[in-house]
């Protein structure tokens, strides 16, 4: 595999990207994991925190497998208040076009901003607490926007 990659890395990367794109389209659990991993990476970068060396993946951080997280989120699906549209995996994430405004996101019940104010977020244990599946919920985009960084303990 490595020899093949070394032989034509540009082609290998293109095929890898195409495979990932197809998998994101067909596997909601994989899409959630990728989105969490990306969001967490960007958040760490923006706060100048580096991952601890013993970090062993998003599974450790979230506290469950991607399929368990998928089931956890599905248990908390609810209908859109204005339209009655139910949450499904087809309306998860950013819309495919600007006309699709009804979509849901994974939200932190206790916002990351609250952790940032009250705890040492450079500690791995706190990072795990922040991103634990019990702190994650599905929210319609509008509800998430309205909630923003609010949290009542």
C-alpha cells in the first residue's frame, strides 16, 4: 500500500478523498465522527491547545462508539417546531443548497464557552467531559443559533 502511495501520491489522495466523500454521504455515524473530529481540531487550534500525547481518538473523547453516538442522537430527535419536519440523517449538517434552510446540528448542551470560562480546558479530562456523548444533543439550526452559548446549570 505504501509503495503504491509513494508511486503516485496525487492519485492516491484523490482516490482517498473520493472514498471519504462517498462514505460521508452514505454513513451517518461516520459523518458525525468526522464532523466532531474536525470541529474539535479547529477548536483546539483556535484556543492554542495541543492534544495530549495519550489521546487515542474521538472514541475516547466522546465516550462511545460512532454507532452508539448515532443511537444516542436518534433517541433525541424531534420535529421542527414551525414545519413539523422530523429530524432524519438526510437533513443533518450543512444544507446542500442555500434554499435548504431546515437542517439540524450536533450541539453541546453545556456550551464550550462555559467550560472555557470555568475550567482548565487544556486538561484532557476536561476535554473529554466537554465532548462526552452525554453533553451532545441534536438541535435544529434555528434552535442552536438561538441557544448560542447560553447554559443554565
